[in-house]
């Protein structure tokens, strides 16, 4: 079986003297690992385009025994420049990629994940300034696109709309928000003010390029970041440890 698709290169590694393995995000297939035999030398099939964060048109085929995939050919569609020259932006992108790999991408979520990742690369490549909290926002949006993030518009206990409430509480153990009157003694909870809720709502709705227009206060940023970190740890079971996301 052979197929052609657009893909973002996420990671590359050496396999043998002239061969590479390539980890990429396919628009239709999700996360894919394929072997590029002769990838370190071939200019005809890969034209020097196998580099991290490049957007490619790829042709992939199953091996004869069906045990692995071959990257038969790749053509460069788009390659970032600023992202390669700015170590800080590279670090942000790498953090997002590691979370993407830890979450995995089922085929039915491939298209939305592709759009999110392409938007992230465009933001880091085109915008003069990138929010330091960008990797956190990416985690929240990716989890939301895969159906993990709870509804943040109503209290999970009484159903009361949360809009207009100054200090909503996020009950960590339940993974859901509640209004102050529904918070129980002993609940492990985090405060979510109106500003933090507004940021989270817009991150769910808008593309990454639009996230850069959000200018929350330091307190709003801190609350949103603490919520995302707690949700990822307690309900997705992932934590950033020594440069990678590990199950906790």
C-alpha cells in the first residue's frame, strides 16, 4: 500500500550509515515513523528537505512484509527560517512536539492536530513576539481537540453559568470547574478568574496565530498556566521531566 500526503517533520534519527528514520505528522494519518533509506545522501528522492519543522509532500509505502513504512520520496513545501535561527522559539516548538508525541494522534484527530501544528509553526515563524506561555496553550488546545478538556462555561455541580463570576474554582480531582458556592471543604482546587477563563475559551476557539493577540496580565497568565499544568498531570497523566513528557 502506498499513499501521498502533506507532513510536518518532527524528529529525525540516523539508522545506518546512509539511512534515516523520520517521525512526522501526516495531515490524514497522524503520527507516522518511516525509514528513509539512503536519506543521508539521496538528492533525487529527498532533495535535502529532511529537516525538523519542514513541511513536505511525502510518498510512503509499506514494506513487503508489512512490518514498517518506507519514505519513498519527499518534496519541500515550506521551510522555516526564523525558527531555525532562534533557539528560544526552537525550544517552544520542541516542547510542543514532545507533548504531541506523548498524547499520540489517532487518525480521526489527525486533521485538527495538523492544523494546530501548522498554526504553531506559522506563529513562531512569522510573529515578532511569541508568548512565553505558548507551549502551555498548545497543550490545552491539543487536549481540547481530542475531547479531554472539560466544559468551562458552567458549574459542574449546580449548572450555574460561570460568566461574570470573579473567581471560579477548578476542582483538580474532578477535573471540572465549580462556582464558589459549590466548593466543598477539603476540595483541592485552583482559582480561575474571569481573565484566565477568557484566555482558555479563546485558545479553544481561535487558531494559534490569533493567540498572540491575547495579552493577559501576569496573574491571568499564572492562573491559566497552573490550571493547564494541573489538568495535564492529574487527568492526562503526563509531566514534563528532564526534557520529555513522562507518565506519572
